[in-house]
């Protein structure tokens, strides 16, 4: 395992769907902001309003949470959706999230902006579902940090993007030399990013299965990335977060 060194502080994590600390309307103006993360937006076509909470209740969904990631293109279209780390009995919620983000549903998110230009980026989110006083309570956060989720903070984690100053080209499956038999795998990385989206420090925390190159490959891919910086209370901030990478052998 390698450690990519420099240093600074950053935190990759959260935002509630109703969060409006970034100027969402700026995507429709001639002058885009310097930075803007992928956002879920609001209105009837937003993800939180497309998820059928009453139907989840009717089907018997209890308190649950599911994490997901997807690639969001510069036009706001969604591709390459993955779900993971669901709580026990979260299958119905997971199915609903996948349904609403599928190509058939034609989902649209607010695309990321870097240096005043729309860019393709990876969005990391967490969906929570609870029954409160007999009614469903659905929340979507743009992060996967447990401490931030517990506080429901106004925080959006940094997002790696393609193009421009970033040399990131997505995550790749390990070579046949290290993984001669295709299997699913994962790696967890510790990531530090400054308030301008520069990667300051990167290390591999774990990989499963071990010794097949998942950690090394994820490290190599992400070491080339620049990020949309994290946002807290409407302002770019430095952060230090854990970033999961999942490898489905059928997708590579």
C-alpha cells in the first residue's frame, strides 16, 4: 500500500436535499460560479420527490439507510449507479433508489462546476428513511460520513471530476497480473482536499479481498484527480474524509 503525501485538511461528506447553500439557479445564468458540487435540486422532478415514500410504507419498509454513488455528466444526466452499505432490511429502499436513478427514469441532477465550466463528476449520497409518528421521513445527504450524517450537517463532500485540470478518468479494474480471476472487490481511501479542490493527501485504509490490487488501483486512479471542493455553510472548505471504491467485475 502506498501513501500519497502533501498535507492540508478536508472533509468529504454531506448535504440535505433541501439544502440551498449553493446558488442552484446559477446553473441557468451566463456566469457560472467558480465551484459548485453536483446537487440534487428541488421541485417535483428532484430525486427526493420522485421516491415514493408512501409506497415504501405500504410495502413494509422500516427505518433504513442506503449509500449510493453515480456519475453525473455535465448536462445533469446520471450514469453508472451503485448502491452499498445498506442497513439491515433496506432492500425495498435500495430498489426504490435504483429505480428512480435508472436510465428508464431519465433522472437529472444539477451538474458540477469547476472554474466556471460544467464538468462530469462523481456524486456520493446517503438516503435515510424513518417512520416518525406513523409517517415516512425521507432524507438525502450528499455525503457518506457517519458523523456528518448523524448531525444532518449542511455539508457537501468533495467530488472527483473529469476534464479540465483533472487527469482523473474514472476507476479501473486491477490488471490481470494482480487479479487473474475476476472477482468483486472494494477499497477504502483516506482523502484530504483543500478548499480549491487540490488533492493534498491520499492513503489506502483497507481493501477486500486483500492482495489483488484493489487498493493500489483505486489509489493510482484517484491520485490523478482534482475535486470539486467540499462545501460547508455555502463556502468551499478543506476536508479530510473516507472514500469507498467498489469494483464490480461485471462492469469493467
